[in-house]
C-alpha cells in the first residue's frame, strides 16, 4: 500500500476491463485518479465505488479539445498530472480484402491518435512539475502478427514505435514513457468476439494454458507509475502468459 501516494493519474478507457482494474489498484496504492471514458454510467459507478480517490470525466481520446479540458480539470481538481495510463482502445477483426476503410480509420483514431494526443496533452504539465510516467497500452499484436488483425496491429505497432520516440524525446525532461503488451485478456472488449469459446481457444494457445485477467495486468501499471520504476524508460513489456516466447500468437 502507498506506492503511489501523492501521485495524480489519468486513466483512459477506465470504465471496464483492464482500465477499471488499473483505476482500482492506483487508488488502492494512494493515487488520486481521473477516470476518462465515453461510458458515462459505468465510469460514474466506479468513481462512486472508490470515493474521494477517483473522479469521472467524460472524454473522447480522439479529440484534442477533450484532452485539453481533461488535463486542465485534473490539474485543478487533484493537482498536476504525474501519471497517464493511455489505456483506451478498441478491437475489430477484418480481412485485408474486406475491411472498410472507415473501420480501419476508426481504430487508428481511437488507438493510435488517442495515444499520441494523450502524450502531447500531459507533457507540458509533467515537464513543469519535474517529470512523470506515461504508460501506453500496446498489445502482443504490437510485437507479432495475427490473421484478420491488420488494422488493430497497425495501431499497436504504432504505439510501440511512438513510445520509443517519446522516451528519447521526453526522458531528458524527467518523463518516462513505456509500453505494455498484454496477450489475450478476459475483458468485455475481447469477450464480444466469441465469448467463452474464444476464451477457451485463446487459453489453448498460451503456455500457461489460461487467458489473462485484468488483475494480472494492473500491477505492472502500478509498478511503471511508481518511483520504483524510476530507471525504466522506453521499455516494451509483454505480459502474455508466454505467448510471445514462440513465433506468433496466431500461428
């Protein structure tokens, strides 16, 4: 307890799944957290559950104005932002021949552009405050390929690359930037694509023979947000039950 005392964090996509668990563990470790999401009811319920340590703000990660308002609100309510968990993202499958451009660009705008805008929005505050930690949610699909996943993988590889560049650019300002690469995690985002059958198939591909849970992922965010990770910058950390120990998840 107390690993994030006096820290102020923004968690995007915090309404459910990995995001909600990150919020819970950040608050449990002493952080003040702004939960940023478009799912208003779920976010408000989570904020109510966690009490004074959390606050909900309706937020569109693809909108620069929304980011500006979010950071300003956080700075005013809790103090300067120390931690950004760029967790918001969407998943769509589609064959290269059949996926509409509009759907491809939707993933780009939410996953990739949203991550870029988030880094851009918090940098000024973190620089003035002497540093901070940005944690970008990539994926094992940002490390290797998978059939019918071109659009999603494109955004996750982009996040991986942006993280490396940002770590070099922002490191001298005391701002650490790292990417997290989960494997198949049992969340509403993944369950919508096949339910229990998809979870069972995914588990069969994992050396640990189970899919991950949000509770498996959030502790890594706590570590990267904390001062314990003060020399961790530009890292890409797979947390996947061993999937990337072989050639590709989809093989």
